[in-house]
């Protein structure tokens, strides 16, 4: 089987973000585009001859084609084995699990996470290191640098490999091992949670509804929730992974998971609802007529962790991304454990976990996880909640109310302005940054600005510094407004505005976050001149 060296031109725009390279499918379909980036990965990671690689994705359009290209290129670049999920399927948390369990050199995950799929949708690719987590900034910068200077790539000249049945085949001198994408992850979940208690809860008539959003977690939910834990088949919806996610937007929030939201707020609502995203690493949690914010969810998991077998001895520490509310900080203070505030990006949590500093972590963008792997994990969060519910035998809303009664409530919301022209979004950020000195000490009604900054983080694990991670407006009472440009979109820019106010007297105040935060929302608009500069009257998404 001859190896072909293809002469090519570099693509200067192949810059990976914190979640790898994400572009429109049509961009990846350009001649040599995918191959260039894959070769840049292989040239940058210095894998030893004969190394083992994990490969899989969320099943979106272009996934199967990319799997075949990467297998042929891995064989041409000296890998000895590639473990690929059957049918090219492997959720992001499952990929992390497999990398860690079998101690592979790393893995390539094909996904654009919660972005839409299909021929006109998005595609993505990222490299995860041997710890199972996203590549470090050093590695991603090296990949980017290589992609700008690459002049050739290597690929095996051979037909496609069979990936739809479990077993081994040979590609040149490399073994292709097709694995059950669900088995190893299921075994890990069973070792963490009290499956008998959850099964008993469901057997007693506790009703759930899980929405896989026609994304990768469908097969995982069928195996774990239905087959192992006994949830009725009609407890699961949209469980067949589709290349275009059924025409939907696989982002588990109140806007895009509207079918589930309607069920959970309906007349015959189940007791518990949840959804996960395109690649299975995000989650949304709902009770009967009740939404649990991701920030509150993280805090509740930390506060109740000892009811779960894996965490019965307590937590080493917790971590949250900077835009995430400080609800978990209050829990950490009560538990007398460290709480770390990091930039957005799971690699920062991975460093803390590898150093043994934290056990649980989470982001306001519907991602939570623990040190069982090095990625956020949607179905893990669902099982954690079910384990708590099995132990406490109370409705979701009552558990949250009890938490607020103990710790107070961090009233929180995120406003997303999607698809803005890059120069407009960057102009809003520059305007705010340019007024830091004028804002400090300024009063807006009952809110007085204590300080403003552009968040910078020094990693306690390796002393690396990450600057310009988002603009913070901190008020004297602890309330916050945060502005941040997101790197997860593929069209234009997404400007996110995060709003947070602490309420110690929950019993006497509204549960409507938008109403409770109305004054801060107006202040954010005034400080940023957002309507004037963007022409947008309303956010695209409010969570």
C-alpha cells in the first residue's frame, strides 16, 4: 500500500480555538483543507512510531468521510493502532474515557459541539492529549503555526476501511480497531453512581424525559437510562443520531430544546427532564415547571456530592469558568475546600484535575464534569442529578429551594448576540475597555462599580498566563456584568453578556431572572452602547 505525499498550499485561517477548529462543512470540503489540518496536528504532537490514537465523532455530516481520511493519514504517519468508534461514533466524554482507560497517545474528536449540522452546517476537529483532555494552548498554537507553513501531507493510497462492525482490520502497517462506542463509558458510569438506587427510583414511578436532540448521546441514553436503569422507552426522545440533527440546533438550552421545555412545562409534566448537545458533553436540567441554571446545577452537585458513591469521601476542590456565577463559591466556602476561577475552556480544568486540586468543575454554558475524565460530560450530569433525587426523594424544585435557603441565590442570566460582524463585536468590547477609568466608582442607582478589568489567569498547576479572557464590571455588592466574545461560532462573532446579582432573601423575591436582573440589564446596555453599536434590540438567545 503506497504512501502518497501531496504537495499543497497552507490555509492561513486554520486557527483552532479552545474547542479545536470549527468551520462550515463547505470550508472543510475545499481541496486539501481537512488533510492540511490533520497533517498539522500530526506534525505538532510528536507521536512516537507505533503510537495508538482514538478517533470518533458526533455523527454529523462529513463525519464518516473525515474518519476515512484521518485513518489513511494516520497509517501514513506511522501510527500503530487507531481505536475508532463503530460507525465513526464516539461522544466527546466517551472519547476522553477511552483515551484514559487504554492509555493511548491521544485522540482526534470530530465535532462542532452544539453547532448545527448538515451539508450547510458546521464541522469541527480537535486533538485531545493523553490525559483525555483538550490540547494545551502550547499545542494548539503549534498546530496553527504548522498549518500556516505546511507544504505537503502524507496519506495512504487505499480504499475505505470497514468501520460498521466491531473488530480489527489492517491498513498498511497500522491496525484499525473498531470498538463499541458505548461500552467503556457505560462501565465507567456504573462505577461512579448508585445504579440500584436510581433504578429503584424509576421503578417507583418517578418519570423522566431525556432529549438526545438527534445527536450522539442517543445510543448512550438507550443503553444506560433505558436498558440498565429501566426507564420506559418513551422516556427518551430524539435518540437516533442524524447527520443534520433532524434539522435542529443541538444546543440544550431553553431556546433550542423547546420541545423538551414544552413537555416539562406542560399539564402532565414528568418529574425530571434533561437534554444533551451534539457531541454529548453539555446538559440542561429541568424539573416539573422548573429550570435549573447551569451555575446553580454545579453548586447543587458540589453541595450534595457525598450521596454519590464516587464522591462519598468529599471533594478536593471545585472550579468554575470566570463567567459562571459564584454560586459554587459559596458552597466551597461552606465545605472549606478551594474554589478556582478559570478562563472558559476545559483544558484549564484539566490542569487542575491533573494536579489533584479539584474534583468537580463547570461552566455556565451548560457544561459540568469531574475528574473521572478530562471533558465536560452531559450524561454524567444527568446521572448525578438522578442519584441525588434517588437519595433525597424530593422534587427538583424543592431541592433547589432548599439549596437557596441555605446558601442564598445567585440570580443569573446570559444574553447571546449571535452572528454579529466581527468588527462590530470587537468595537463593543473596545468601547467598554476604553472606559474602564470612567466607570470605576460610578453609581447606577443602587449599583456602584467597584472595579473593571480584563480577566487574566495564572494557572496554579503550570504558572502559564492567559490574558484578555473577558471584561468584568464588578459592583460593590458583588453583582457582576461580564462581556465576552465567544469562539464557538463559525459565522460572524457571538457577543455574550453575563449578568449576576446575589439575593439572600429568596422567599420574598421573584423567581423570574430577567425581572430580577432588569436594572443590571439596563446598566449593561448603557455601559456597552450595545443597541446603538449592533442595531440589535434583543439578544438572539437568553439563558
